[in-house]
C-alpha cells in the first residue's frame, strides 16, 4: 500500500519512471505519476525499502552519500557500519536500513553520519 495515497503498489519494470534507461524491477504506486511514490527492487522483485516520494528519495540518497564512506573506507564492514548507525539512532540492527527510513529518521541519520565524517 502506498503510504501517501493508499493505493496498491505494483511491480513494474521501471520504464514508467525511467523512460530512457533500463532500470530493473520497481514497486510503483498504482496512481503514478499522480502519486510519485516508488522504490527499487531486487532482481527477484523484493522491494529495496518502502515506497518513497521525491522528498524521501532525495533524503535517502543524501544519507547513503554520507553513510557509505563510513564503511567503504575499510575501517568498518558494511554490517558493522549499519550496527553503529542503529546504535546511534536508538534502533535495533534489523530495522536500521536506509531504505526503510522515514523523513525524520533520514534527517537524524544524515546528521549522525555527517558528524562522524567530520570527526573520523
């Protein structure tokens, strides 16, 4: 279900959203493009997170941009970095996934990651 308009979400090949490039499977609000909510999917169709509108997608991208250097520099594994972020946000490791974050959680994660990057 779409958290914005209540419509069902459908699995699509992504051509509705990305007309010029092959994207792979996506979950898209049935009311797209009137409702601009979608999320990418694994090749097997499992969603990468929750449906997100433009604001939330932008914030998730910003969080990934701030979070990824924390583990990609090799100091922590990806799993360890997610564990660190979960603890810093007061979440359990299983729920600490950027694709599951809402707007407020993204803002919190962004602040935490930017602080970590500024003070490694």
